[in-house]
């Protein structure tokens, strides 16, 4: 503190007090002038310091920047009046209301620590510690947030290392009580070595007791600082000792148990993040989500499917016939293409809405965040970088932002490794195909089948991750991390509805755009003849460019049980975007059986018949093999673009090859083994 | 000497992923561990990084669920902490 500063604003320059502990003597002749004791309010921001200052001083306040700084310091007069509760006279016959002690109260800037990290903290330290002894405050009231006792007591540990008169004023006791924390103020006082008073400045509770404690303390000699271990120079070791002192004080002062007795979040997390139970619980929750989604949405889906493939298609056909365009390419494009393709997408609206609602509930409640701990542990168990859990989790929504999320990984090699694993996460676009095939082949067990695909996704990630780590990524160091989880909370209707609507709208906008484009492209390719004499738009679909190209690829998938051109072509379309797989199927079968619109049957029936034929009578293993192939091969061109941007062309091509090899190998193994049993 | 700060750093090194788990393993109160962790972050010994589950706020421009990470869904964001090595 500089000399001019003291002259301009002598906030703390006081003489040693000459008061005795009687009301009369304490009050006699004291105003908030030169003789008045000076009391400083010290504490971290948000501990109620300013509220207390206002409650104690009322309008008797001056404010201004401390000279030479931009830090504002408030000073006021604290008029303490003796009351029956606050009278601490040893030999006293005074009446209530007699004897007034005016105190100069100084509101020091908020500080977390006496090792300054800001101008505020520097000034607090300067006035409290570095100033000459006779210029320091007579008493310091250290405000401590009872609901965050450990945080606040760190500053107390530093203050108690100094020869200062200190009173601890505990605020937020009501908040602590709501959290189940009950404190023994006497025990806390004994542990920290100074008086402790519980106050509530907003309700003016405990202020008389605080005044009494301060007035008592002013008359006492300056206490001995708390013993501090000698010979420690390392700052971490010094702070470690302080937090050890804090821990001991918290333990001594905590009666119940709110802090030791776990909060509701901690109690739930004891199970939700446990090494064995946590993953099992997470899998059970996700199974329930898929089961509820598929079973509840199924009737709505069937009704919509019946509407689009039945009355709507028939009405559109009749309309085209009425205007003389019956059987034309325009009718083919609209009825077999747009209505079949977009209509099929719309049948998934109830399902997607329900699933988005359930996932939003899980997310808003905080449970979904627990998946991070479970996944992180899995990552570390197999030696992959723990941080990789985040992009992989994001990948279950969409692979494109998941690739971008690999930027959180510290090393380029880890980013490449994780980017190669992301495409194996099952994004929501694949979900529609899983649901359709699950319902077509497994009926009421569709939810379990979808869930199994997510488990298969995890297994593939672990397997490929281990394979890469054991070969190309040998010697990678796994960096430790801590995840600070948010507390559980009650989901809100507004937020859940908002998140669901945003996601559903996004899904429909993007998917419908993709589908309209691919429907037009598929229609065009199905209209162009590759063999025979038919002209454009008149060619049988088997002779179209679309079909002939797919027929050339189809034999590759014969060992996996789905080697027909109708199914193979959807995989080619799915390379562009998985949203278009079902629409292209619907379009192909609608064109394939154009006269069937009056009694169309379901798409699932037609796909099942196709698989039965291609698999030689083993449709179930063929369907599972197809779903696993769909899960493991390249998600979409947008993901490839993101990969190319993040890890370069070489690794992107390597990734595509890896995905195709893994997908085809798994599909063949599943079908060949499965056909032995089904 | 092994105070709460050392305990936290040891647990971070050991890969313990949450305050609750640290408390279960060490017997130190969660409030003390949380304060210790905050202090280590404040003094630069541990780095923090906010992690959002979901898509970026502006969407990715090419996916079926764009915009899903926007708005108030960030209520459940995670904070990732990692130990800083002395340079």
C-alpha cells in the first residue's frame, strides 16, 4: 500500500482498540471515525459478501476505486446495538438498546486465494496481509458458503496462517440444509481456531450474534496463526497441506452426512457408472428404448404405409389416368418414385419422433452423459484413447460431426485411429433400415434386433480398434482424463419437446432432400435401357442401366445370402446415403410389380420374399448378414468428405477398404454359420 | 504428505472418471475432492475442456439430425479434465 493512497482514502488506518467487553465501555465514545474499530469483509465472490455489507451498513456507505487501482472498495458504518441476545457483558447492568458500537466496515474485493491471480485478489492481499500490522483491520469477517464449504475454507486456511483476528460467517446454510448437509458450528470453530457464526444476510438473521462475536474479538489479543509445516517450498505441497486442513475441518464439522451421505445423483451413479453394472444398465435402458419405440410405433407405421401404398397411390394413378397420362413415365416417377419413396420415409415419422422423445428424456435427465463414463472405461480397457468416447458417442447420432469431433484428440495418430472407427457406429439413418427389416423378419422382436445391431456396432468397434492398435497403432500412450458429470435433473416437457422437434425436423428435411434426389436418379437409371430394344421410360426394369449394373455386382454378395440385384442396388444407393436405402427398395419393387398397386402388400413382404429366394430358403441369417453389412460398410459420401478433410485421402481410402472388407467378411460368416441353424 | 490435491492427481493419473468414483475409492468427501479439482484447474495443473454430446450448434450440413446439438440441450454437457504435464 502506498502512502498517498492511505492519505486519500484511509480505510484501514486505525489505532489499536481500547475497548473492554462491557456494553458501556465498548460503546462509549466510539463512532465510525478514527477511534472506531475497522472490520473487513473477506470472501470469495458469490458468498454473500456484498449482501452482508448492505445489510450491516444500510445507506451509510461510500464507494470508490482504491487509489492507484480500478478495484472498487466500499466502506460504511456498521451501527451495532446491544440487544439481549448480543450482550456478552461479564459484569453488566445495562438495558437493551443501551451502548452503541459504530464500526467502520470495509468490503474487500472478492478473492479465492491470498496468492493473487487478479487485481482484486492482489488488493485484498495487500490490505489484509502486506500492510503494516497497525494498518490491518482489527477484525476480518471471512464469509464462508456453507453449501460449498470446502471451496470457501481454502481461503480460510490461508487467512488463518496470518496473525489476524478472524470470525467465520457462514452463509447459505439453508441451501446446505436442502442438500442434506448439517453442520456443527462449534466443531467447525474448534477445527478452524476462530469464532463461527451462522448468518442469513437477506433475512437479517444472525447479525446480532455476528456483531457480538466481532466486538468480543476486537478486545482479544491477536491470535497465534495456525501451525504451518516448515521447510515446504513447493507450491503444490503447500496447497496440499491447506486442503488437508480443509478436509479435516469439513470432516469435523459435518454432522450429517449430506456431503458424506451421497446425493441422489451420487447414489444413482454408484450403479449407473459401476464397472460391471453400469454397462449392463446402459444396455438395458437402450434395449427398452428400442423395444418401446418399435412396438408402440408399429401400428402407426402400418397405417401410414397402408395409406401411401394404397389409397394415395391409387388416387394418384386414377388422377394420371383421368388426364391421359396413365402408364406414362410421369406417373412412374410420381407414383412409383416420389410417393413410394417419400411415403416410405414418412411412415418412419412416428417411430423417429418416439425415439427422439425417449433419447431427449435420457439426455435431459443427465443419464445419457453416464454413457461417457461407461464408454470411456471400455476405451481404456482395450487400450484406446479415452477421449475417443466422445466422437464415437456422437457417431450414434450422425457420423459426419463425429469425424469433426475427433479434433479433441491430442495426437494426429489418435485422430486417424478414431476417424477410422467412427463409421462403424450405427447412425440414425441406418436405424430406419434396421427397423424395417426387424419388423419384416422378426415381428414383435424388432426392438431386440435393432438393439442387437447397436451391440454389434460396439463389438465391431472394439474388434477393429484392437486389430488396429495391435498392428498400425502399437505403442500409443493413453492419456488419463476425468469426466465431471452433471447432476441428474427432472426432464422438462418444454425442452424435451423442443429437442425432439428440432431433431425430427432436421431428419425429415435432410432425408426428404436426399430421397427426392436419389428417387429421381434411380428413376432415371431405371428408365434408361441397357439392353433390348425398348426406349427410354419403356424398358423393363431388369433391362435398365440400374438393374444391369446391380446384376454385375450381385454375385459378390451371393455368399452372404443376399445376391439379388434388387437388394444389391440398395447397397449402392446406400453408399450415397443410408436414408435412401428403403426408398430405393420401395421404388424398385413398385416398378418391378407395377400392376400390384391395387393390392400392394407391404414392402417388408416383398423384401422377405427376395431374401428367401436369394438365400436358398434361409432368409433370417441372410437378413442379419445384410444388416451387419449395412452397419459396417461406408456410411455415406458426407462422412467420406469429412474424413478426407480430417485425415486425408490416403487414410480415407484405407478406411473405405477396411469397412468393405470387415462388412463383407462378417456378412459371409454370419450367413454361412447361420444357415446351418435357421 | 498426501493431501486431497495429491489424491486427485493420483486418481486422474489412474484414469478414474468421476468425482463419485474418486470419493468411493479414497474415502475423501466429494465436496473436498470437487474443491481440490477446481483449485487444480484454477492453478493450471489440470486443463478443462467442455464437451457437448450431440451435433455442433450450426449442424454439420450433411446429416439427418442437423441442429440437434443446438439450444438448451447443452444442459447436460460434460466437462473433460486432463492433467497438464510440467513443461
